[in-house]
C-alpha cells in the first residue's frame, strides 16, 4: 500500500503541475477528478484518510469552489469555498481561502485534525473511538461529527426531532461507500445519549468490523521534511516532552518504524549526519524519498500550505522554549510575598504589568483579564464559537479568549452576558480551576463556615480545588467565596495549577 501511494503521489505531483498552474486567478471550478487528485495529495501530506477528506468536499459543496458567476461558494453562515471553512477568528487568510483551492483544502484538513485532537487533548470536548488509531476509518466518527458542529442534530438517536434522514457522519459514510466503494461502519448508537451530544469522557469501542485507511507511513531510511512554511516540535519520545524544533529547510531520515501513541503516528528522526534527533508527529511531515528506490524520488509540494502551530493540535503539552529571561522592573513587588509567582508568569509571557515599572499586585482581576490569563497559561484549543450578549463591552484584545473559555465551559455567562469588567470572585475562580485540574488523589476535608449558601456543585468544585491545594481559605473556617481576587493572588493560583497540568 505504501509503494502504491508513493506512486500515486508522484502522479499527483505531475498532474498538479499540468492542470493546476495557478488557482489565484482562476474563477471556475476544476473538474471533480482534478479536485479529487488535489484532495488526495493534501490527505497524503497531512496523514488523513483520503476517502474521508474527499467525502467531506462532496457533502459540503458537491465539489464546487466557485459559483457560476465566478464568486466563491459560501454557506448561509459565511463559510468559504470547497471545504466550507468558517474563519470567525481570522485563523486563515480570507483571500487565499477564496482564490487558492489547495489552501482551502489544507484549511479543511486543518479543521479536521483539530477535531481529531478535540478528542485527545485534556482540554478537548469530543468523545473518542477505540484506541484512536487514525488509520482506522471508523475511529474518525466524532471528528466528523465535530467538523459539522458538535450539536444534537448529528446524534442518530435524536435525528427524528429535526426531520433529517441522515446525520453528517452518515452522509460522509454514504458517500464513501456509494461513490468510492469504501465501507465505513458507524459506531453502535446505544453508546450515545437519547438527546444532546455525548460527554467528552465517552470512549466508544471501534466497531468489530472496521476498515484500514490509506495513510502513508514511512519506514526505516525514508526521507521526510516539515510542511512548507512550518515549524514542528521535536520530542524526547512519542508525544513526550519537547526538546527542540524542526524547520522546513532540512531533510530528515526516519529511524525504524512509526509508533502509534495517543492518537498520532510518530517518527524517530535523524539529521543529515545520521545523528538521532528525537520524535515528531507524522501529520506535519511530508514524505520526500523512499529508501528502497532513491532513483525515483517523490517530493510532495504544498503550494498554499497553512502555517500551523503544532502545539495547538497535539496533546496539550505546553512548549518550554529556551529563551532569554526578561528583566523584571516592577518596583512594587520587591518585598511582595508572591514575587516569585509573578516573575515566573511574566517570564513565560502569561501575565503583564500595569506599566513597565508597576505590577499592582493588590489590584483586582477582572473576568476578561482572567479569561486571557487562562488561555495564555493553558493553551486551550477550540474551533467553537459562542455568541456573547455583551460582546461590545469586551476589550478587543480579550474577546477570542472570552469566547474560548465560555465555549469550553471553563467560565460561565449569566443570561448570555459575560460581564467582562466585573472583578473576579474567589468562587468564580474555583469553578474555572476545577474544570481544568485533574481529580485529586487524596480528598481533604475543609471546615469553612461561610460556604453554606453555595450549591452542592460549587461545594464539590471547592473540595477539588482545596484538595489540590490550588486555593486555600482566608482562615481555617473562612473561605470568603464572594471576595475578589487580586493580581498577586491569581499569579500564585495559576503557577500552582500549571504545575499540576503539565
């Protein structure tokens, strides 16, 4: 299969040169066969089953990137082009989404991989299937559900409520079987709730009758490079600690066989001198040369490839780059009890001063500031969108952060409003931190007398945060749940939480 795909990649490269000389000026649709060849090329590059990526294009737009009048095809919600890309947060270049079809396909692959990761990351929101081997077609069930928005109408048990015949996943499977001859079996719906989307903690067994995809995996001695324009984290072991970075200006040699770990295939790589470097994820490595046939090099071009921050997609390990420490000039923290916490977050670009020389550790933290601090500290990943009622009151610098934490359920709204300028209370911080940290190994009892009016749910969250020693009481019997948190206090709280969520 690997040799077959290598030859297919070579054919696609030739075909691409002949019939895709420039998409930037074309305003008419290439044929379906031409688009399928280009989608297959992207799928091979990105480590995605080609039949799934082609079926998405079929279901989304029936292989139509442009309308008859030459304008780009758009969905009712403003989605763009062949793969119907929503660009609410400006992640992609709108001009390239419209005028460069390969860029649009790469964006669709990017979205799909993000949905795959949403089932793997500790901060994700999608369930998983089996061991999440991406080379098993059935394991992509929830990633496909997420591509079309993780909503109830794609739950087969609730389908009748919407007057629909198929869920989005069903449509993909229908196209795969009837137009490409590839059977993909759905998961057993008895594992799903009767209504609503299932919990992110759900793991559904891979159907017993499952099917292998066509992901191209390299073997000992094959040559690879990093996706054009990109950088890739190098790890000590498959999905292990980050030890460095690979760039797209070098060719690397694969050592041994690929290893499946935490939903991704990993390659152990060596440099041009044969020195072992470490491990990198296959989805951001392009196959360059087959070790068994060096006279027939197959080099895949990436055209409008998207520059991707790989750590936004991999399993939540925050990068630890080696960098020069910034000079700390805050004069008001020299004798402050929390100075070390503030300095740590400042050096990691998580927290900032009020001015160059003033940190203001006793000032309160607003809710929008806390949202931004959480996103910087924990590198949340989501494609979701939440429409906030008082959006106009949120600072432009903070809106994406607010939308992210609300969408992930880490911070709450009240009747749709976020109240961004309101100081953060201690119990609000508890709710957010409980949603991030793991369960404590040992549960500690507390004797706070001022929490009797809290809900049972808040009491449970307080117990978790207290047991993890993220937050303590003001005294042995007082927690002060409605008191506001200061900037100095939040620095300590975030440092402790980060140490528990590496």
